[in-house]
C-alpha cells in the first residue's frame, strides 16, 4: 500500500540498487522512517542484509558488488 511517494514499511523484502547505498533502515521513503533508530546495513558483500530492529530483508539488485574486498 502506498501513500503518494511514501511506501509503508510492511514489506518484509525490499529490493535496493547501488544508488541506495550506503544502505540504512529505515529508508527515507518509508512512512515510519522514525520507527526505530537508523542502522546502516552491510549489504555490499553478500547482496542481502537483514535489519536487526524490524526484520526487513533487503536484497541488492544484481547481487553482491564485485571487485570489492
């Protein structure tokens, strides 16, 4: 469900792109952007990250970033 350009934080899987990095939850586009403290999520190595506060799974489109150590 959406309200204008804001997406409700009800989805448990959110696909993000390299433009969203560095990734943090909650994202600015979420209505409940202040639902919990902002936490940065290390998604680059594995291509996935789970928010420890709300359990939202983020998946990086295209998978893990290659060429990074």
